[in-house]
C-alpha cells in the first residue's frame, strides 16, 4: 500500500466522523496554538530587549570617576579627580580585550542660538565615541583627532536640541554660543530615542573632550572612560582587568575602596533578556502540557475507533492486509489527525499573536523554527499516542475480528 | 436439469486437472487450548479438491466446518497436518505470507456481507487490489469489471446502505473475484437472504464455476442450497463423515424460472 493511498484512506476514515475528528483535533490545535502564541510573545519581548542592548553600544564597559569621602562626607560619583587621560591611554595599550575607547567629560550647559536658548548636557569625547555607541551622524560629519588635539570649538547636536533651538532650520554650519564662546555645528546626530533608563539620548551636545576640559569645565581630569570590549564574552574580563589596572595606577591599598566605578549596562540588559527567555520557556512548557493532553485525547479516540472498526479490520485482513498494513493505517490516521491539528494550531497561534499585538500593543514575533518544531512535535505526539492503538488493531486475530459484533 | 449441461461441465473439468490438485489437505488437526480444556475442532481431516470444483461443505454447528474453512482460507494455521495449496505447503507459512496468499489466491464471501459501511461499492471491491499494490487506474477498471460480472453495473457509487441484501452480497462476490483468485470461499453466503435472492446468488456462483472454472467452496447447512454444488462434503465431530458428488445438481436459472416472482420489487427498495 503506497503512501498516498494510506493517507487517502486515513483522511476518508477521519472524514466519516467529522465531529469526533474535530473535537480530537481541538486538543492539538489548542496545544500548538498556545505554544506558538507564548513563544511569539516571549520572542517579541526578547527582541525588544535585544534592540535596546544594540542601542546601548558596542559591548560597553563604562568607567566613571568614583566618589570620595573626605571626613565622612561622601561626594557623588565623578567627584574624584584621579581618572586621567593617562589612565585611558594605559587601558588602551595594556588591555587587549578592550577595543576602542573614548575619554569623556560632561557638563550641564546653556546653549544659545539667536533668541533661543536651551539647557542641555554637553559631552566631551573622542572621535571613537560615536562608533562605540553605534550612533551615526545624520547631517554633516563628526570631528577628527585633529580637532581634539586643537580643542576646536566644534560640536554635534542631538535632535532634541535641534528641535528646541532651530525648529525647521538646518543647523549644520550655524554657530551657537555656549558659556559665551562660539561653537560651530558640524553635524546633527541621528535619533537614538530613550536609553533603557528612560533618558532622552537626543538631548545632548557632543564635542572634543579637550574642548570641554579647557574651555567649558576648566579641568584636566576625566569624568568617564567609555570602553568597548572586543566581544560580549570579553566584557567580564575587561571589567576585571580595567579594575586591577586602575587600582594599581591609582596606588590604592588593598583595604581602600575603588575611586572609580565600572559598569556594563549590557550585563543588566542581558540578565533581563535571560529572565525573559526563562519565562518564555516556562510558559511554553506549560502550554505544551496541553499538547500532551491533546495527545492522550488522540489515543483515546483511536482506541475507540479500533474497537468500533474491529469487523472492518477483520475484512481488511481477510482480503490480504498484513499486520503492517493495518498498523500503518491506524498510525497514519493518528498522524494525519495530529498533523492537521498541528498545522491548524500554528495558524491559530499566529492569529492569536497578531491579536495580542493589536489589542495590547505587545510586540510579537513567531520564529520559523517554532513553527517547524510545533508541527514536528505534533507529528511526534500523533505517532507516540497512535502507536499503541495501531498495534492493538494489527494484533487482532482476523477470525475473531470477522466474528465481532 | 438438461443432460447436455451436465455433460459439458464434466468435459470442461477434466482437462484442467493438473498433476497436483488445487487443494490437498492431509490429516489436518486443530486443537484450541482454552486453559482447562482442550477443544479438538478438527481430528484428522483429509480432502482433495481439484481446480474448478464446486463443493458444498455441510455439517451442524460445532462439526468443525468453520475451523476447516478458516484453515483453507489461510486465516488460521493447523495444529498438525498439512495443507497444500497449488502444491505449496501453506501450513507453515508466516502470517505475512498467509496474508499475501489470502490476497492473491482466495476470495471470501461471508454470511453478513462484511462490506465497509459508508464506502461505495466500487471502493469495497477495490480493497483487495489496494493491498496487492495495483495502480489506481487499473484498480478502478478491474473493480468496474468485477461489478459488471455480478450484474451491478451502474451501482458503483452506491453505499451498502443504499443496496438490498442480495445486491450487497453481489458486491461482496465482486470483491472476492477482483483479484482473480483460485478459490472462492463462501461461508453461508445465503444465510441472510430470502429464498429467491439465495437462488440468484447461487446462480452467480454456478456461472463463475462454469464460465471461469473457478473453484468454489461453500459452507451451508441448507440442503436446498447444497444442491446447487457438484459435490457435498459433510463434517461431523471434526472429521469428514461423507464426501459424495451431487447426483443431479440443480440449475439456478431453471429453479428461478419455477419460482414465484413475488419479491422482484424488493431490490429497488
């Protein structure tokens, strides 16, 4: 008996009891649908976190100047003057797991253009900064090392600043005043949106760190060093090595606290993503329990079907069906049942995910592997739970089966 | 019954007798072990049936005739003894090989028709061909031809529930014929039919025996039905008690002519 004929016979047998077939399939449909839907929601959430991680920058390890306490009064972070350009250069040279880095200083400033003014945060950095943050320039261009060396009065501005000072005017080439000094705008940064911590990333002015040190803040130390580890796995060793190097350079005794703080926002985001994945896995496994229940439903119906069709089995054996033929017939019925149920379940799952997205504005994504796994899994359920009834049918004695009332 | 017909039947039988008989049963025993008791259903049956014979098997219930038919039909294996089908000893074959023999060499006709419900006459007849791996187009063609042979042309798409008892039994005969078997085993094929329809069915068997030289083994306990066969084998207590040719076999066509045609409209119901 060829495959096509087997499937045809199975479909015909299932079509004879439409109501029963539909109800049996419902178990598989709900199971697969629930698995697909939970995976889609989990995947959507995880995608969102991934997007945020990408937005943060390139495997960032962020070193900021620490707090000092003098006479019991603890200053806030970035209060020490011990973090220097020499530290940045030492990190660059001595720690191979750190790729690019940018020294940095920041200040809150008032930016004036014509009769408009806006208070924002200025960040003094090196040309690598934008690359580390994966932050392209929308209009104009970034500054170069030459402008860092000469502490040039040039700046890049974020879109929020553009909006508040220039409206629809093109800011590139215009001059703004910051602390009564003229600064030429050489570029506009593309939108970065909100940071994972809710700050508006586009409300910023970026210029060479030397310019900020000398002309705005009047300091010769750094407030932060933004480093980029060579890979996500290099983040932890980079943190550890930077810490050791800085303690040594700052001549801290073992019992002294660090005078710097190292953070890697990706760790946090990764932890969040990991938690999300575990949650998805948990929900999906709960959902797959219903698939198991669906499988038991198939087994139950197949057993009833074998009993009901004992005479049919007897006739088939009398006209030449072998045990294998009968077994294949019932197994393929279970398989066809579960595969159709599985396919319908995938459609229901996709439909439910779309409904969740439109009703709750949750991002969802149905990964193609999940569809493949769901269909294969339902086929597996069909074979597993169909095997015993099929075996039972195949083992029937044709004489007994023909006599069965 | 006209003498010429009998003569012609004898003449056609003789040349087909080959060196080996179609069915040769030697000292066949079947014992069912029911735990506490052992039931001896067959106690040494020996029988030879030549190709083209039309044999009626008779006997009371419990005489072993059903067990014997199950053996001949390769549905069961003997406890002891040998069964040669076309010279091949089938008493030792595996279940799989027995299924193949049932498929290729034996056609079954049952008392209760045993058609698949909610399945067209055509598909019922096709069933044996599916298991011998015959191609779809050929299946349809052969099933159609078999239905034509039993006079059911035009009823191919009818389901059993839409057919009369006699028509259902004709479908069953077509199913038995479709794979061109050597033997037709009919287990009380007229048991569920009225007397006129019974004779019609016997007419079909006689036609097959005469025109196709098919070997037919028919179980019945109605002497009237056994009269249509050419030889009667009587079973009692698991043994062959009598084995004799029918002196003057009845002819179904003739018998029908003498019967009142009251139930003629029954078929259309």
